[in-house]
C-alpha cells in the first residue's frame, strides 16, 4: 500500500486537476511541514507564494541568474536552466543521438517524434540523476523558428518552412520531453527563439522587419500551437530585434505569450549573453540597469549571461532596484514563474510522487533507444528521384557495389548534437548487408603535398599529432601528403595522411594535425587556398583570418596579415585526384553509390549563414565523373539543409536525401537502399534550383518576397512535401460533408488511399486549401491544413479523414486588426506533395466581405496593404510599431479606400533631418497628388509630432499612397471631412 503522505498529496493534486484516485483503506494525519511550500498537498500557487515570501531581497536578486544558487536555510538546492537536447542530450557525455531536428521533421510522424522526445527526456533525467545541480531538467528545445530561407546557418535545428507542420512536430517533440503526467514534468521544454529569427549574420543587433500579416499568419503561429497545446511551459527570446526593438524586450512576451496563450506561470529565460547584448550589441540602452529593468518588466524571468558568473546580472538588478526602475514585486513575479516550473519537476516533493524521479542513468543509450534511433533515421530518409526503378537494390543479386564519396565512411555530429556512443557508418551498413567481397570503397578526396617556396621543402606532419607542420622535408611521401577536402565557398580542410587527423590552429598560431573532426564554437580546422598569379597558393586560416607563413626553420604559423607580403607561397603537387580512384571503381562495379553533403561545422551553422546553395565544386565533379562512368549510380545526400542538385536531378537515376542521421544512420540507410524498409520521408522545405530564386537574406516578408511553397511562383527543384516511395498509391473517393463550410462550423473530409504497387510502403497524405476567387489581399497559393503518414501493404486500402474548421481559412485583416474568413469558394486539395495534388473539391465557404478601407478612423501606418522601400520600426521603447523610409520615394499603399470628400488629415510623424510625406491616388509619385506633409526635424524617428494638412477633395474608391522623402517615419494618421 502507498504511504499515506504520498496518497494525500497525490489525491489533492489529482483533485485540483480534475480527476480522481482510489482512496487508501485507512487515513492517517498528514505529517507536519516546516513551511507550507514543502507541503505537496497544497496548491502550487500557495506553495510558490509561500516560498517566495520567505526569500530575502539579496536571495531574490541572486536567483535571477541562470545558475540559481542553493538557499540552504530553506532547503532549496542549486538549479540551472539550459540543458541542450535538440536531438539527443548534448554536451554531457555519450547519449543516444537521433537524426537532426530537421530530419525528425522529415518523418511527418508526430507520434514517432513524440517517442523520440520521450526517450531524450528520459536520458535528461538519467544525467540529472548523476549530477542534479549541473544537469538540469530545463531543456532548451525545440527550435520553433521557421525555415523561410535555406541559407540560414541553423537550418538543421528547425523543422519546416511551414508554421502548421512546425507547430505539430515541435508540439510532439516537446510533449515527449515533458511526459504525460498531469502535474509533474519529466523535463521543461523551452521554445527557441521568439521571434523572427532566421539569419546569423549580425544576429546580435540586426532587425527583422515584420508587418502584421507576416507576424500573425506566419512567424508567431508555431509558438502559439506548442504553447496552446500545453506542450511547453518556457520560452527563449531571439537575439535579433523585431521592428528595431530587441526581441528580449518585445511587448509580445507578456501581452501575447503569457497573457493570451500560456496563462499563469509561464517561464521566460533569456538566451546566453542576450541581456548584456541589449547594451553591448543592440546599443539600445547605455547601461545594464535600464536594460535589465526593461527586460524584467517585458516578461523575462531569468537572465542567462556571463556563463556561471552572476556578477553582471546581480549588479544590474541591484542597481535597477536602487534607482527605482523596478520593485521587489517585479522580482517576486519573475521568481513565482521560475519556481512554479521547479515545483512541477518534483524537486520539492518526495521521490515517490513523481514517476520521473525514478529514472536513472540506466536509460542512457539503452537498447530500446538505440532501436528507436534507427527507426527515426529510417523514417526520415527522403527518396527524391528513382527513375528506371534503380532502387531498391537486391541484396541477393551478388553484385559489386562501389561505395564512393567523403560521406560514406563517416558520421558527423553538430554543435547541439549529443556524443555518439557508437557509429554505424554507411559503408559498414552496406557491407553488413551484402558482405565485404561485394563492396569496394573510394573516399573521393584529393590528396596533395605542399612545397614551401621559402624553404624549398615539403610540408610534413607529425605522426603523433604533437608537433606543428614544418616545411622541412626533401621528399613527398605519406607524412607530406594531405587529404584536401573541398567544402564549398572556397573553404577546405587538411587531413594529414601521417595520422588521419585534421590540421588545427593553435592559440599561438601554430598548425598541428591533432583533431578527429572540425569542431568547436570557433572552427579552427578550415582554410582558404588563394591561387597567386605565379600559380602558387597562399593559405589562410578562417578562424583568425591570418595567412600561413614559414619560419626560417620551416615551422608554419597562421600569423601573416597579407597574402602578397608576409604570407608564404606554396607549390601544390596533386598525388591523387578526387575522382581518380572513384572512376576506376565505378568502371568495374555493377552499381555505385555516391555520398555527398555538408559538414555541420563548416559553411552553415550557428553564427554563419551560407552564401550559396550549390554543392561544393569537388563533390559536384565527383558526382559527374562517377555517373558518366557508371549510369547505375545512386546519389545519397547527407545534409543539414537543401542543395541545388540540378545536374544530379537531370542525370543521376536515383537520389536519396537524409539529414545527419545520428548513431544508426548507416544501418538505416542500408535498410532503405536494399529494400528492408521503403522510404517514406517528405521534404519540409522547398528545394530551389538556384540561390537566384531567393530574395535578400534579410527580407522577412514571405508574401512579397514570394518565399516558401505558400507564395513561391517559380518551379522548384523539389517542392515542399515531396518524397517518393518504392510502391505506388491511388487516391480516390473524396467526399466533403457537409457540402459547404458555415461560419464557425467545420467539414469532414474523407477519401481512400490504395497501395497499387507490389511492396509495402508509407504514404504521407497532405491536405491543402486555397481560395478559388479574387481575394482582397494576396493569400497563399496553397496552405497546409492537415497531414497523416499511413502504412499500406500491397492492395490494401485505408480511409483517411481530416476535419477542417471554417476558422482554419482565416487571414489577418489589417483593416480591422483581426482574423477574418472571406466569403467565397475554396479548393480542398489532397495530394502527395504541394505540387502533386491527386484529388480536388471546390466548396462554398461562408464568411465576410471585407469592407472598404475607412481612413477616417485612426489608422496605424504598419497596417498597409503594400509597400516599397520601407521598414517597420518601433513607435516607442515600451511598445507599438510605425513605418520608416529606407529609400527615397519609398511608399506604403492602402487599397480599396472609400473616399467621401475628405478635406484634411493629421498624422503622427517624425524625422531625422526633415523631409516630406506626400499623398497620391492610384500610383505613387505619378498618380494624383492630393496632399503633403512637411515633416520637421524631430531629432530622431521615435520623437513623434502631430502635423495637420489639407487634402484635395476626392470621392470614390481609390488606392491611397503615402510617399516618403528624406529620413521620415509615419506612426498613425486620420482623414477628416
């Protein structure tokens, strides 16, 4: 029988949450507690309030830092936020490594993703059991930022370019992490990064200009989904600004996240070094007291800064208190949010109350988790192309398979990856399937030697990886040969043949071959080779930006500032080309498998965006050479992000894509190649044919920029949702009931899917909608509203059901600042991808006719319908948005305005240096000018002044343009008769 204390506490918790438990056979008096907060039988609100009331002011200040100290007199232990668990527990030692987050999303299988999240949550608890103070259960995942641009360095960390899919996958992973107990949390998932974060260049101070439609329809949606579904109880603001206000200070944190979505006790913790970044990077305040006070009032509950050193945080909070910028009540409010989370982890309760307290380190990399890692890797693999039905291979065909490429014999971890306890590389996975005698291998990397012009000697590497590279060898042998890998964008690595280690920059500039892989926050193993007019090469290390020079004794250091003066010149001798051995193997093989992709630490990662989406030239050359030699070639791309595979798509008969798949990647891939499993993964991003199809990286308007499958009007290389199978599927029998979608109602969509092939396979059925009439504003060409991954045996048929609500079709109406559904016919589109639509039905939808614009009411400038050359800016430090000019004659437009003879108007304007805002009808500049504002210099764009002016009398329905001249800004305006 359970202890009475346990049953008492659980029953009270259960009663508060609305369910009942059996009563114990006999009741005993509840034990006494020193303080009410220690009593599990009390409500969390009472416990939190009691605990916070017992803290001194100094203790409260100390608890505002990420590393919360112990308070021994109250029995409070030390607590740390921020365990990393993106696709496995990271940085704490060996743990199960699942596919990268973007790979998990490629499964389109929320139930499977939840299982992966649950396994990771178990392992977090396992590490917590080993060291509770150091290994916290507040986990900083999932990443909910949308993948609106494939060049984003952190693409691997997100899920999709679509907010609906991102929300569902993120919710599933977070739900697994938090567990299913109605009160206790296995871990505390913390969503990253709120909001509009999708660039690494200048991320600490760049600003994402996001208008109301993009905000409400796109960027904010996945965060709303996860929080509203109670899958996460914590959040981290982004590093960037939103509309010129640092995200850490965004009014949305309190007004929307906490007050609208989360309700009571939602925990917001800052990103690392972001609080001091308000001063140091954004230059938003010139002192930390004001910065921290604003952040606290904006909704920040815990400050992550300066690593384990809380000095800056404590000084800033104490200073803000002394200056009266904040009060002790502000600290109380934040700490109640913090401790509400700590209580739900079971930290203050007997272990027998929480089912998660019994998890130990035995769960880490358990056999069950290994099996799950393989399954998720299998389910995430996407078949992009399979002409001639080259795949799957027959494992019993006794064919020779040539395995070629730099990704065949290695698995890569990434910055937020766990440490793999073991690795099943693709080469081993294939060999295990068909035996060593049927497999040949060539890495496909150039091998070269480098002779110093200064010394006349070849660069040699130490076999033990202890001594620096030295240009002192008279002969070119193994120790003087380096594997020169091309990673694209002019970046290379040098791996010494002497010991198989990568050449790495040391703090003193020396170059030593001592690293197993490129790694670290600053990658020190990458070089750029710059060809000189005399055909020699200068070599620059990308970590310190210094060129390599040779000392008198031949010792090499990366310490020269200029390539043509102090830098050493090297003559390069190619020992073996990248394609030489590969082509020889391809000639004699029955089939070849070429492996290409990216290293997650190079050219695209946190702090670094990609410049292009093309494959590295050496990999492109390898694919071409092998395919031309042996037409029975399969290309396997292992990558954190999309590539432009144009040549391969035209010439290689079969292409598989996988994100970096974790410890079981090789066995999972081999299972797909040889047909043990059928590929069923689907792309969660549009794959473009060229970087030229993408707008500027800092263009956050997906509507006007024609980003993602929703608005892109070109022909993608591979569309959103794309993925093939080894079998075929027929869609049929679509019904929609009732026949129309009424206001506030819903319809049930049913159809059947039949496996018409000869193999068992998975199909991901996708539901898209689109308005079938001329809408007031541009709406998505297609919009994902539902999906299901189903498994079908040959000749098997399943009925798929979706429910679509009328409100699912809403868009953000800027004229009234609310979601609205336009009346008219809409298309229900069912298909296998956003481009492969199999069934369509048109249904009438009850809704509104959006009224004409009425500019006689006070109108916010940012609620425009169209624009050119402007950006959204902040109205004031405490909130609000406005519009500022960026280029001369920039403009904003308000469509379908009903004019009734208005004669004057007034506007809140600002300027830095003075300027004009002119009003035109129908066209900017060349249209009919009906008014003008002479905007005085207000000494800054946040210093607003209300100006009145006359309008030329006009009637009828017209488009109204505001044209900006000079550095001017517009906040609100209003027409008057």
